[in-house]
């Protein structure tokens, strides 16, 4: 069965460490499918993910607005609108915004473990601030 929604109807998740927001469009809670996880992300200027990797998960970012850098073991690469970044499973990475950033993120499968290499467990905690579908603890 297909479903239709507006992003305002879905939960907005705000990172416990300030500066990051996400809205999932595809998740186990919305679609009963755990083969993928997809949604939009917004970073405030200067916000970043911790340096980390995902076991058993490949994903990509498609940058729609703003400027950022992607850090991998190969170095730091600037990215901007129209750039697609593919992160293979277990590739160490960090995304850091230079300006306010808006991008689409897709991860598959949605059965993965994240290991933080530089940061704290709070870097991966999210708090639901609106919407009525999903809560991550």
C-alpha cells in the first residue's frame, strides 16, 4: 500500500548536541520495512556529526543546499549543492557544515550498529520535538 504525507506530519528529531535536525520519510515505524532508512537533514552552520562508522550499512548524502566538508581516512573534501556522497559500510566519516546545510540521507539496510570514534554517545541521541509517528531513545 502506498502512503502520502507532508513532512510537517512527521516527527522532527533534534540532536541532543545542538545544530542537527532530521525528518525520516522511510523507517520501520512508518513503513514496517527495515531494509532502508531515508529522510532529510538540516545542520546549522558549524554543526557536525561525530567521526564514526556504521557496521552493515551503506549510505549516501545528497546535498541540496549549503556548503560542507566530508572527512574520511583519505582527507577532508568540500561538498555543496548537487553533490552526492557515497559512504560504504564501515567507512569512517564525518559531515561538517560550513553554512546552513540541507541534504537527503539514505541508509541500507536499517539494521546497523554505529561506532563513534571521536565524540560522545550524546552525539547520536535524538529528541522528538513534534509529529506523531516515531520516537527514538
